[in-house]
C-alpha cells in the first residue's frame, strides 16, 4: 500500500541490516555494507553541489547517488555524456564535478570511487526530506540548450513504490538491468525501485545476449529482467534457450504484441511495459501480450484541455502537459486508461494520408529477415511538408526488391522509403534508442557515398 504524503522518507525500505540489497556477480551485498559505504563516500566528496555520476558499475552508481542524496547534492542526469553535453552541464552548474569508477574522459573535476571502504557496525538508515531536490533530468530545448527538470525525493519514492506495487516486486526479488542507471528508466526501475521495495539490484549491465542470459540465470528467484525492445529482440533471435524469469519489464519504445507474446512464452514470465516521459517520470504500464491499453500508476489521472493532454496526481508535483498522441479510453473528463499512438513530432502526413514513424518502424521490423530498421524523416522536411521518407535497415539476407515488396504488403505505397539504405548496424545507444543527430549524420554519410542529394 502506498504511503501518504510525509515530511521524510527513508533512503532504503529494507527492514534488516543483514538483508541483501545488491548482487555483485555471485556475491551478495548487505544493507549494512551499503549504508556504511554510503556514509564513507558522502564524507569524502569534494565541494560542489552538482554531480555527474559516471560510474559504470550499477552498485557503485547507487552508492554514489545515495551519498549525494544524504549530503544534499544534486545529481545531473543528461541524456548523453558527450563532450558538448558535459560542457553544457558545466554552463548550467559551474560547480559540477564527476564521480567515476573507471577512466571516463570527462573534462571536469573528478572524484574517483574508493577502492576500499571501512566497515561500519550498525549504520543508521537516513531519512530524507521529501522536498529535497536530489536530481535534475534534461529535455532538449528549442535552442539546443538542455532544459532541466528537478526531481524531488518524495516524488521519486512515490513513483517507484507505485511501480513496485503495480508489478508485484517485493523484498525477495532480484533485479537485473540491461539499461544504464544514468537513464531515467534505468534510475527508476533498476536503482530506486530496488531500494524502495526491499529488492536486490544487480551491479552489472550485460549487453550481449549470452551475457544477459548467463547473468540472469545466476540470480536467485524470483528474478526480474529490466530491458528494452532492442535488447529483447536480440535475445529472442540469438538465444535458442532462455533462462526462466519471473517478471520482464520493457521501456524506451513501444513493444509489438507478437514480440511480447514470444518473450512471455520463452521466458515463462509476464512482460509489462512502462510508459513515461522526462518531465513526469513513469506514468503507466500495460501487459502488452494481453492488450494495448495503458493503465496509469496509482492516483495518476489524465485530462484533456483543448489540444493539450495533462497528467496529474500521484507522484506528479504539478499538472504536466504530454507531448505524445494519446487517445483517452476512460469515461468522464478524467481517465486512468489510454491508447498511445506516438509522438506529435513523429506524425507523417503525405498526400492527405497520415501515419506515424512508430507505426512504420513497427511494420518494418515485423518483416522476417529484418534484424533492425528505422524510418527517418530528413531534417529539412516537416510533418506538413514531406519530401521523402528514408529507411535504414539491417537485413543481410534480403534484397532491396524483396524488402520493398514486403513493405508494400504492410504500409500504404505513399509511405514507401525513397531511398531504402542497407547498413551493417544502427548506432543505437545503451538504452536501444537512436539519437536523432547521430542518425541524421549517418544518413548524410550514406547518401553522400551513394551520390544522392542531401
């Protein structure tokens, strides 16, 4: 049951010091050890209120994050860690320093995660002010400058406790993530949800299908895999045998029902998707194999006001407008159920016919033989004036003619890609997303090599 609004909430929900709160390989980490390390790191941090946590080990990231929380620091969580983004963070917060557990190459004052820690006998579980700002996440501003959104402790805790309640995650679960903890989805589902449900997180972030399977199999049951459609598709395609799981969670892009049903069958576990955005955090979930309708998390409601859809209630501090194309399915002015049709920026209108890039991508990736693929809207075009659509595809066993014919059977001819470009791999990031600028750069290079106009 969700807690009512309170002045403070604890750093962890684990009830015993000897409870397991993390796994590092096959080695369990107790709550006692974790709290002692948090206390030590917090005492060693340099001056500066803003922190860029670049730890690659999820347990190190969690200790460093918690040390920042208990010492009143704010963790900056940009979408990437490119040199330009690091410079942007320094302009936003001139006192920023980074925490690393490996060479990160960031041009910032650096604190290296300690290699050894003192033993603390019975560290107290810190109580954190619910109003305390513990993080800033960023969306892309129209001028190219990242726009910060503050995240307060109370809101984050209510958020992930609602997620744990929806998914049935409790003190006996072990949680493995293939997504980085610096990403909002990774932060919520692989760091904060374990801390606030009494579950145990896994320190690693396996990437290759064989490594994901081996790591998942090493964890005690019940165990949960937190992943993305990209990783899930690779797992199902490359691994003949999959370890049993008790819960699967996916986010960052909509999942097809066919893929969800195959995953449930082969893992022997229910698969849920999480929907949310940077501004609000996670908002809703669905069991995709059972239906396409989304159900908001506890106490969250959606309402339409003119052209804008607003999310409010629950962990959301103030009503927030959503940028996605959403169809409310509940009765009355406030709804807790909806269908997601894509983002406004993804809408495509050609010769009076409308679709979305998400729909086109779904149809492309459903074609047998397509390992990965994406439709791209050239940057100079807009949703109201489309010159052409391009598709980048990984399909080594198909010819262009075969792929175009397969697309003709799935989409209206006006949306067929011109040109269709084959590539060896798509430049997806750690969460399986395709950064817009990187995709546009790849498209420009391929068009130049093929002698096509940019």
